[in-house]
């Protein structure tokens, strides 16, 4: 169908660029992901993994989900259930979905619904829990459970009704185009876009017929949750990259993800196949009392942002993040984005970066460029404690393993019956 890999890649990126992801709903995960409603089933971040292979944070999040769903009455009971193999697992990516850190999603958890108005495909992501003790980092105590139930009982209905009062949902691309000029790179830093989102949806929330105290709690949560937009950015990127993947040709990376054991990528010309290698451990800054020795290996679907070309690849847009993740200052932010530009095909006119002379963010991560240059994607990430139940202990950066890209390029060459261009 395509005369060259370059021609196929152009078709993939046309689909990605023409995608118009809108936030259209918040609903129970089981309503849009039927597999979750078939039994004691959980989605997880990363490529395929089973319970006995999971690291502490993901196991802790599984315990939290079992308690949330009422499958177990205590963490001990939940652990026994999981050890006995009573719960089945599947990657979020296998269900048009993504999830940060552990990515654990169960049937009754609220999920964001994003629709590509141009292509008709959908993506899903659970709601951001805010800071403190949270499930995504492996915590599962009473504080975690109380917040999860509040999100289902109050936050989800209010947001669902508010979106029904909008004209077709919230245009996420428009908010991101503004946010990147205000210092967000959409992985570690989302404070501008979270604020813009609240400004956008506040009038619709005010129209919701709900108790004043409920609305006050929702407004308060949204106003203090600086990373609320992260989950929306992830769903945006998943929706756009899935649109590109529909071309089923070329050498563009359509997903990057990690499960604490393996790092996995998908490539546009190789369908749903995962190419994996052992995941690396992030390096960065740690909260008081914690150190590198306690860090879990990298985890989460949030690398879908770097797949799209933001996050670590757009570090130049958010130089303030570099101090937080421990990699330097403004000069380092520029160097990182310049390096990343070598492995991406083009730049994204939607997301123009003032501090990069209004160049667009990177777009089109090409496995050929990664292998040819030896430059691997840098990913901004939170750092979880390796033991279940502890949670986040810092933030930093991590590199994708080169072996994933080498395996994918070899498979692509085999499929085409020639040496990849």
C-alpha cells in the first residue's frame, strides 16, 4: 500500500495530527470495558504480567482494588485471594485504556472517557487521586479507600453531569496548546492545564443539581490537585496514538509502557505485538527519609505522553521540572529536548513551545532513529517505594531500554523482507 516506510510514517502521523480528542464523559470502568464486568478482573499498566511477577507498588494497588470492590475485607484476605490466583489480569492497553503507575483499574472505578471527534475511536483512563497516600503508588489503607469511594460517590456524578452541560465535551488539545506556553510538559507538570481545565468546566459544574457541600468538595479537590490533568493528557495521547496505529504500517512507536518488570513498546507497522526488555530504575530526587536503594523499577502507562512527544521530550517547555526531577536547569532542559528531536520524525504544530523559539513539540518516535543513533527516549516519572503500601518516595527520569527498539526494528525488517530503511 505504501511505497516506503517514510510514506507509511507520514500516513501514521497524519492520523495522529488530525485526531481531536475530547473529554466527553466519566463513568464506571465496567460500562466501557466489558471484560472488567466478567468476574474478578483488574487492568494493570505495562505489557502482560501476572501477580507473582508484580513488584510491590503494583501488588499494593491490587490489594487496594480488592478492598475497594469488596472482594476482600482486609489486606491479608486480599493478599490470600491474589496469591490463590482468584483475580485475572490484563494490560490497560489491551482495552483502549491507560493508567498511571500501577494502572490498576477495577469494574466500579470511575474512568475518563475521551473521544476522537475526527476518527471515532475512544480511550479511557482512571481519575487522578491527588497527592498523599494513593492507590496508583501502591498504598491501600483507610485513607486510600475513603478517597476512592468519595471519587465514585461524589466526584464522578458531578463531573459526569458537568460534561453533559458542555457542547460536546472538553477540547483537550485546545487546553494543551495553551498549557505548553505556560510551563507544562504534561507528565511531571500539569499545574497550568489543570487550572485551565477547572476554568473551562467550572461554569458547567455550577449547573449541576447537587448539594452545595458536595460541589464545594469537588471544586476544592480540583483546585488543589495539580496533576489532575495528567490522566486526561494520557487519555489524549492514547486516543491520538491509537488513531495512528490504525494505519498498520510504518516504524512509528505507538505505545511505550512499563510494569515494574518489563518495558514494552508497540510499533505502527507491527500491530499489537509487544517488544519488551527489562525496565530500568528511575533516578531523581527523594522525599526526606528515602533513597535510591528503596526505589522501585519504573512503572506505569504514563509514558504514552513521551510516545506522543511530550513529557520528557518536551522538557524545554517546563524547565522548572528539571530541578524537581534532579537533572539540572534550563540548559539541561534544552539539551534534553534537542537530543529527543533526533529520534522523532517531525514537530507538532499544535504544541508550540515559546522557550524553544516556538518550535513544536516532538512528534513521531521512529524505531529506526533510536537504533541508528543509540539515543533512547527519556521519561519523566514518579518514583514508588519498592514495598507495597508505602507509596511515592520521589520523582525523576528514566531511559527506555534500547533492546526494545532493536527487537522491533528486526521484526519490522523481517516483515518487510528487507533491511529497514
